[in-house]
């Protein structure tokens, strides 16, 4: 008796599958729905979550911005895929019926530009600096593969599309729909990274030069010396509103404490030790737990690796 019938076995499998599904659903973060946050006048930000790329956040774990002009919307960064670009588009449509007419890429990381094609197909012009496009081109295939590992089917229909309006040089001044845009290269997180400053609104979109609330990442492609210089220049603008690459919309005081001071900390301590030819392990141990940065999210995962990269950078290029 109790020989399992095919129907029973089917039900048992279904039950196992259902509980498996529940376990996954409970472990997952809540689904992130992008929402416009008013900054000043025609300027809005869309602030993404601080965690890693996931299907729940559609790879939108970064900040975006848009400006509503008389002749259409300027969008700052286009999302991680066609799917996530449509989510950004929806958030914009909650605020204005005007179409996105211009997309500006502040950088070359996946979630800053893989949505370009979506907006281009709706008629938007895509703008980027030529150094940004260069980095995008070198990274595109790897980024699509990497993002697919994080978000799977959400990458379907995503085509890497580079700017059709490429700006040479390290700075550009544009007027789009009557709105003045000052665009400056920072080259901090990736070569060709930029910030976008709107002087009339005293608002800066820093790109990945500034992170708040979470630890800044120093990658093999990053350059803390250029980050430090760009940050010093950012201070001279004295922007009232700072939309960082990651973290809440803030002011220069928080940007200084959580990014500007961190560039200096790395250069003055870790860079100096490398120039001094101190042993690397002693140096990383000595500066392992700076009280002023320990509260930042992802500190434990990133700080030591950040120091390691800065040490190696200054060791091979002490100038
Ligand atoms: Zn970033």
C-alpha cells in the first residue's frame, strides 16, 4: 500500500517546486521601481538602490537624472538594458509627457549606457564624450555577458549603441532645449568618466566620481589621483545639489566626507606608503579600519581591495 501513484508523485514534485519558489522569493530583495525625485526647477533625479545588480533592481543600482525642457527631456544615463531603460522611461512619464530627446552618458559602466538603443529607437540623440565611447567599445561584450549573469532574460533585446553625437576633448558646453550643460571629464572610476553640471540650477550629476552612503570602489581601471583632482575642481563649482553616482541626493559636505576625503585618505596614506616602499601587508593592516569611513555600506567588501589597487598603482607609478 501507499505505492506512490503518478498523480501523487506529480503533486509531490509540484509541492517541492512551490516551496523552492517561495524560498527564492523570500530571499530576494524587493522589486525596485524607479521613481523621479524633484531636485530643482526642471531637474529630477532617479536614485537607484545601493546593492549589487539583480533582477529585482534590473541592474539600475546607480543614479540617473533628467531635465524637462520646452523641446523635450534630457536624460542623464540610460540604464543597464532595454528592459531597464523602459523602466526609467516610465518613471519620466510619471512627471512629463514630453519625450526623451537627448541622452547623455556620464560614463562607460553597463548601467550608464546599455539603455541607449532603447531611447535611440524612440528618436533620442545619444551624446557622449569620445573618451567615454572608447571605453564603452572596449567593454561592451564583456558587460553584456556580465549583466546577463546578473539579470538573465532581462537583457533580451539589448543592443550596445554608442553615441551618434560624440564630443571631442575633455570638456563640452552644450545648450539643449534652452538648458545650459557643462560637461567635464573626471577619469576617476573609469577612463572617460565625466560629470554634468547645470549652472542655472546649481546642480551636478557627478557620475562615478562621488559615492555617498556606500563605499567608493577603486577598480583596476580607476585613478584616485585623477579622482582627487576632479573632486578639487568640483568644489570650486560649489554646487548646491549633488547627485552622486551612487547614494542619496546630497550636498558637497557629505560628498567631501565620503568621497573627497577618501581619495585624500588613500593618496596620503596608502599612496605615500607605496612611494616610501613600505611593505604592502603592513600598510593594508595599518589602515584597515579608518573610523571616518567604516559606516559606509560595502566597506568590508571593498576597502582593503581599494587600498591594494592604490598601493600597486603608486608602486608602479610613484610620480
Ligand atoms: Zn557606478
